[in-house]
C-alpha cells in the first residue's frame, strides 16, 4: 500500500499549514484501519467509506460526533463513529473539476493510453461480487448508477475541455448490460468522437458479442478482463464465481469484436500450488491477450483474504510499506507455497508470455502500425533489463 508515504506527507503538510488547518484522509487502507491510520499520521479525521457527504458536513461545521463514518481526534483520544453515508443519487454529484488540472502534463505509457489528455471516469459505484482478494469498504456491495443521459452529458463536457481518451474504471460496468448498451447507443447517436477503455477488469461472465461490437462502434478499443487463474480450485478459493471455460469464451468474444485486451492474472491464490500456477501461465499463453498483467496475491487489510489469514495466524508483518503486488516480501505464510516459489513463477509468467516468438512478431507489427515502435522497445528493455534501462522521469 502507499499509506506509509501518505503518512510521511501528512507530517510535511502539517509543518507547512500549522495546527489550525484540518487534514482529512480517506481510501481503502484508512477505512480498513482508521484508528491505526490516524495514530500513525498527522491527519485530524479519517473518513471511512465514501467521502462526499461526510466531507461536506465537516466543511459545514457539523459536530464530528454527529457525522457517520469518521474517525477523529478528540484531545488525546481517538474516537470513531459507526455507519456510513453513501451518496444515494449519483446524478446529484457535480461534474468533476477537470478544468482545474493541467491535464496535458499527465502522461503514461502508450500501452495504457493512445491519446492525451486522458481521464479516469466512473459511471457507477459498488460491486455485488464477493472476491476475497478485494474489498468493498468504500463503495459497498450495492451498485448505484449515474443515468446514461448524464454519463453522455459529462463525456461531452470532457470533450469540450479537450480530453481525448476516457478510462472507464467502474467495478461492474457490464453488470447491467442493457444500461451499458444504452450508453454506447447514446454515444453513437450523439456522434461523439473519442477513445475509451474498460480498464478496471470486466468479469468474464458478463460479456456478450453484441455489447462488444456496439462499444467498439462507440469508440471502445481496449477491454481489461479479470481471468485471475487457470485453475478452477484456485478460482473457487477466492470466491471469484467464474469458470476457466468462461474465461476462454470471453477472450473469444473480445477477439471476434476486434478489440485490444488486457488480461489480469494472479499467482499465489489460497489454493494455489506449483501445478495450478503453471496452469495460469498456460492459460495466459493460450488466451494470448494483447497485454497480460500478473500480480502476486497480497492479503490487503479490509479484504476477506486478510481476515482469513489473520485468523489462521498466517500474517507475519503489518509493515504496510512491504505490501507490494509485484515484489512480495516475506509478509505472510501461504498455505501451500514458499514466497520464493511464488516470486519465481511471477518471473516465469512474464518470460513465458512476452518472449514467445509469435507474440514478439505481433507486437512488432502492432507498434509499427501504431507508430510507437521506439516506445515499445523502451518498455521491453525496462521490463526485462530494469537495472540497465531505468525509465526516465519527465518534468
């Protein structure tokens, strides 16, 4: 997690603004561990869960003890109020103030975005699924939606600001498929010209070809898919609620629609063994999405996985600075695997997927077609030779 860095920054800000300015923190980690987060930082208030309503009440001067879902300092004591204060009508929220940011200065690799300026945009909140590696402590398990007409009106405002690409980051954009299709139809009807992606990892059991073709016509060019594992027992051990066969079918649909794909995979799931991790590597190669990303399973605070491992005495460290999806220090004991073994399969995954001759040739042609071959070569060298080719930070 990034909480240790956030805590350090809070002390720096406190020195700059003094004691009279109230500092407020939110987010998954702070929501999972509000008292600890407050005690280890210079913040005055932690908002546990969704932030808009509690924050407005703080600004309006409502007594902290009457605001649901916050943790705050009361002299030397730390108090916490229970409950949450969700925004019931997402249409009531104001348009995000993108105009206050120098959007042209925010850039990322061409693997992530084709055009700039780029923004992340959420059209719904909440996720009804119960995957144990994820948490629902911010937006909850009940989905709330912006109306399709408002979504399109907000996209129009983004385009007027010069935004060229939109990353939809809903947890469950395709859960309500009629709504998802209607949004695409409205974009087409309004003749809006922009690129967009489904970047948060769409469930493989929630897609159909009609939607994918309609979305492509509306400007979608890339969809991320949460495959997670190539082993059914491993999928079941995180309550994913999908099958390997559904992953294969979903990839076929995305390919038929002519869309780029990003496959999300995980190694070190609770039921994983060396054999099941090899199945995950084999599935990634078989599916062959445009890009594949694998993470080492981390039991983050606030997740069902963390609660289960803590109850079983498997959590070895609460140094949150070590909780990194791509390095995995010795922070917990896996039921079946050594940490070293999981790291080995992490490297094996990337080598097996990206160093295939067929994939390298396809990537070469794609980079030539996209006029981005120099960038792609740079990404490749940084990935496989990180000590020799460090990314340069642009000012």
